[in-house]
C-alpha cells in the first residue's frame, strides 16, 4: 500500500485515502503501519467481518447478497436461506454466477455444509442440476471435491496413495466415496479399505 501511495503521489501530487479490506479466513494479523527511523506509513486495515452483513442482505442484487456471507451476520443459516431465495428468484443466467460466488465465498467462512443443506431445500439446486450444461459440470465438481477429501484422509492415515488405489477411488460414485470415508475409521490397512 505504501508503494501504491507513493506511485499515486508521484503521478498526481496527491496522497490517496487507502483502505485495505481483509476477507481472509484466519483472523486479521497484518499491521496498519510501517515505522522506521526515517519512514512512517499508515493505512487503514479493516476485517470485513467487522462490517454488518445485514445491509447487503436487503439488496435486490444477488451478487451483493452473496458478499454478505463474508461479513458479520446475526444468523448464518438464515442469511444463506435469504441469499438462496434471492438467487432462485433471479434470472437463470444470474443464478449460475451468484450460486458459484456463494459457494466460493461461503467456503472462506466454512459455510459449505450449511449452503449444501439449504440448497437441497430450495428449487434453485434442482433447476441447476437439471440444466443440460451446468448440471453435469456441478455434479462432476462435487464428486471431485469428495474424492479429494477422501484421498487426503487416506493419505493422513496410511501415507502416499499408490496408483492402483487412486484409480479405484477415482472410479467410485459419490455414495461409494461416502461409505469409504466412514469405513476409513475402522480398517487397519488401505487394502482392506478398498477391497470391496
């Protein structure tokens, strides 16, 4: 930010008012200033979680509603419901973009489980999953995500996954992956886990 400020000053002979809006998952730790014997620079740094998300939830713009999940919310589940209702009411072209944004930004706040549960109650997911172009892609992305999680759990428990095991896991359906993840808690070897 100091470099940006000086570059703007060199070009326009004015220092800008700067604000860093932090949206990261972990708590904000970056300092607001740099201090040395010959330099002092300060920039306002705001964690977006300090801002009230309710103001964006009342917007009629689904994209603005989605940004609210990064902010302070009174009730996360109710906020997700409100956002999904707004997405469902929007035009089909906007639905795809807004739902994707909700999934991505919701991930920064560990809202994936809530979003998944609430989308099952909303017509929007059925509409998108039935879409001839988007449905297969979303199902594939969901399956790949489940595969990644199960593989990471297996690596944590048994170490590196051999090629034969990776191929078997990649061929599994979502239901088979779920069953494998549950069996992982009880088995003593990778071979017994994937013997079925």
